[in-house]
């Protein structure tokens, strides 16, 4: 009996054998590429290497199998009626995806069945499209025709422009005229001049629209459409108060538009995309595809050099925004589980390698992805892997700045490697992130080798699940996921940052105070936020520390708050797992009550509550057979609350995740010092626990004032570690008396072990 691998290898061999039999005949077929994505030079190189580059051959065979099966099912172009996840929506998505792939197969293999399939499908769309009204679903600020929103219509045109380019020289002039007059030019006009609120923005939506119009313009040699795509509409008459469905402004005064403006404004110089990695992954598809087309058709633009090579930089930034399993950190609106195995990232990695400097670290990502694009870039990657040129993609601690000039805060990603495990701390101090941003200044999440230890919730949405609001955003995305209490950051008086007001939030960003990743024993980041609440300043310093005092690296979190009046401050910790032990007593009510009435609090059940009676409050839990302890430096009377998500949620739209909340009442200034300590493990087979107890005997604040904060950790072996932060004037020389000893240092911080 053959193994699956042997069967797959045999299938590829037979495919390549059949291909070789008609390779001479196919050269007589007019299958010339227009040069939109697959160039003539690249096509020749692909044909010359077929059967010799395993990953490319595998990718080609898989797409051929997929397209052949779809062709055997016949073509269906239904009248649009459904939201995302519905039949007509998914059918049209399948159509454009299959047509694009069929075009690639026609170019490479020369088999006219693929060209005929594309032509027949496009001609059916050309009959239907002129009769289409706006989509019957009226939810979008920019309704489409084939789909419920113009965004999906743009997805269609981006793919269909590639399919059309593959048969452009194969079909007759009359057929081209029919397709362009009845389908493609009206389609491009609808997405742009008829939908300016969609087209003339700085947003992932408009990037898709720009790319769609520009790519079909390149295929049709229509310079006016290409210029429209690159530079936006000259006149749009967009109302200054116009909003999208997420409450975001459509256009700000003086704002540029078009593809180049989106490259300028949406990316920081570090390659970070202001809407966050989930949408960076989504937007990179049109960014990269249109750029590839421009590189082939308009090389004088030098598009891959634009803004100091920002598109290639963005790919490296995106990979750095993944955990150990390749999944993106769920910053802002984001679906958990999205990863660099997504098709758009596969294409982007290949393009960054080919149009960049052939960085061998990208090959290691492509090897994990196990697939390449069927073009010049994909072949280059496959050849690099065949020649064993890959190098490991090293994830070092990094700062990714936000804002067009890199001056609007950023994201810090700290890594600490210990015992072949990678502990990762992600601290977010960005700008608002456009309409997909959350009210989560100075928030963080913590990972242990890809496992969430302290989580960010992500968004409240079931993408392409029709039963859940047609696959769109749920109302709980606004009432919960965007609210500050949904994140691991300070919440004042049960109100969200900027009072949950988008216009206010877009005016401000947090500021990095300092960072230092140069030392093996400590990776540290510090940032300040002075606008989230009126008359309140917040300053958070977070560090990953490697020390022989502890079994594994620990995270120290120093969160200082200074207010003009007495407030209630809540600091939540969204952990995963089972509570093992606390060192404080708590009461669990017979009947659950909501923690509050608005700003996200209405979605939290209060399951238990206690009051601190000691200087340290310890909270230990277990997840995936690993132990974690959170040690908080509390004061007598601090409230400690165990809660769970799910209140005010009759449709069960939210996950039932637990939370531990540290609350300080009626206080003006406060400092929240926490130590997150991974330790030990449990073996369910031997039924033995190892190091299940915290190794921290005590954590205490030695000094806290406007000038300095000093925190001391004492291990059970009596060894001590002290971290001192200069809260202002950090670059200078400092001296401080601690434990009857005078210490001196230069810079923002010092760490002492004894």
C-alpha cells in the first residue's frame, strides 16, 4: 500500500510527464502574459524549471487539482443577495479565486480549457453586471453590487484583473471590447467616482479599491484609471462628518488619497501598519499585488523603493508581530488564530524575498508555509529552498513605531529565551489605529511559546459565519472588545480611555519613555500616557528579567498613576486556566451580579471578591500543565475581584473568559506593581507536579515618588533583585539610598542582584 507521500509524488510525476508531452505544442498557443503579475521572462524561467523545483511543483499541482475540480462543477454566476457566509457571497468569492488561479495555469501550461473557463465566466458577468443595482443588503457605508460592501467588490476585481490579463492576448478584440465596456470600466468607475467615500481614504478598504482600479487599468492600458488609483480622485465632495460603519472618519481635512498616499500614511517607517497586524496582513495583499503589477508595467515608479522600501519592511514587521506558532498578536480589531500561513502572507513573503534583497531568513518562513506563489517571486523562493539557502528568522526584542513619521507611539515586543522556550511580552502604546483601534493605552499581553498567558481579547466577530450578523462585526465589538476594561490596562472610574470617543482618541498617542534590549539579563520598555483621562497621567514600565533567583524569566510591571482628584482604578489581568491558590480570602455569591452597567463592565459577571490584608496578594493558576503566579504589591483594603465575561450577552456572542481585577478605591495617586512568574509543570501521566509553588517570597516597593520607583524581589533562597526606575530626567546621573546603601547609576534604570 502506497503512503500518502508516495501517492502525492506519483501524481506530481504524472502531471509533469503529461506536461512534457505537450510542451512543444503549447508554445504555439497564444497564451502570452500581459506582464501584470507573471512576466514573459519569469514565465520562461518557470517552464525551464518545471519538474526540478519541489516546492514550486507541489504548489502548481495543488492549484491544478483545485481548479480542475471546480471546472468540472461548471460555472454559476448567481444574482447577489447574501451577506458574508451566505451562498451567493461565497459563490462569487469562489469564482474570482478560481478564475485567478486558472489564469496562472493557462499561462504556465498552455491548456486552453483554463482560458475558456475564464472567458465564459467573465462574459456571464458582463451580461449580469450592467443590470445590477446596489446590493440588497444595506449595512455598509459603501454598498457593493456583487457583494454587500464595495470592499468585497474590490476583492473580486483584484483577482479578476489577473484572470483577464492572462487571456487578454488570447481572446478576440470584440470579446475584449464587450468585457471592458460592459464589465471592467463600469466596475472601476463604480468603485471610484461613484463611491468616493470608499475610494478616497487612508484605510485598508481604499487600498483594495485603489489596487482594483489600478490593476484593471494596467491590463486595459488605461492611464486615466491607473492615475486615479495612484493619486485618488481629484474631487470627491466627501462630507467632513462622514463616518464608516465602525464610527471612523472617512476623510480628514487636507488628507491625500490614492495608493501612494496609503503607502505614505498607513505605514510607519518601521513597517508597522496603523490598523494592527490582522489588518496589515489583509491590506498587504492589494499593496503587494498592485506593486508587483506596477513593477512590471511601470518600473520607472520604482515602487518597491518607495518610502525607503516600506512594502518589504512591512513584511518583516508583520512576521515580528507573530507568536512562536506564527499567529499574529491580536492588537486592535483582530481574529485570533490568523497567522502567516494565510495566502496573503505567503504571497507577501515571496514578494519581499524577490523584490527585496533575497534575505535568507524569509526562506525559513516560506519553508514553514509550505507553499509558494506561481510567479517569478514564488519560483525564486522555491529555488532558494531547493539550494538550502534558508536561515532561521531570528525574533529579537524590537520596537515598531506607529504613525507616518514614526512619531505616534508604537508596539514593543520583548523576547526572553529560556530552556528552549520563548517568553514574549507585547506592550502597546500606539495611536488610535483608525476605526479598527481599541481604547487600550499602555496595555499588554504575555505569551509562553505561543500560548497566551495574559491575553488580549481581539474582536467580537464571526468572520463569514452568516448566522452571526452576516459575518460582520457584532454590537459587542463596541460594547465590549473596544472598551478599556477588556484590556490589561488601568481603567479609571469605570470609564474607557478618551471616554470611548473616537474623535478624541485619534488626536493623541502614548509616548515611549525609554527602552533597552541590549542586556541578556533584562529587556525593558517604558511608556507614558497623559491624555486617556483628563488630569491623569499614566506611566508603565515593563521588564522581562532572567535571573538565577527564579526558575524561569519573570515579568515585572510597574504602573504609576497620578490624578488630580481621588478616583477608582482597576487593573485587570485576563488569564487562561484554572485557579490553583490565592493567599487572600474571598467570597463567592450565590447569585451572580454584573460588575457594572456600561463601558464594558456590563459584560462581566462578578464571581468572587476579596480584600487584601497583606503587602503581597498572590494569585496562582494552571494552564496547559504549566503554573503561573501573579504577585501584586497591595495595600490593606485593595479589592481583588474574580470575574468572567458573558453578562448582558443573550446571543452568546462573547467567549466566557475569566479575569482577575486589582482595584484601588478613593485614591489620587497609585502605583500598581506586579510580578508575573512562570514556574513548574504538571505531568498528567505520572500525576506529579513540579515546582508548583511561587519562588517569590516577597515583592515590595522600596521607593516611589516623582523622581524614582524602586522595587525589590526576594526569592525563597533569600537572594534579592532590585529594579530602580528614574521616573523623569532619565538620561542623567542618579544616586539613591536603598536599604542603607547608596547606589549610583547613569540612565533611566538600574538593576541590582545580591
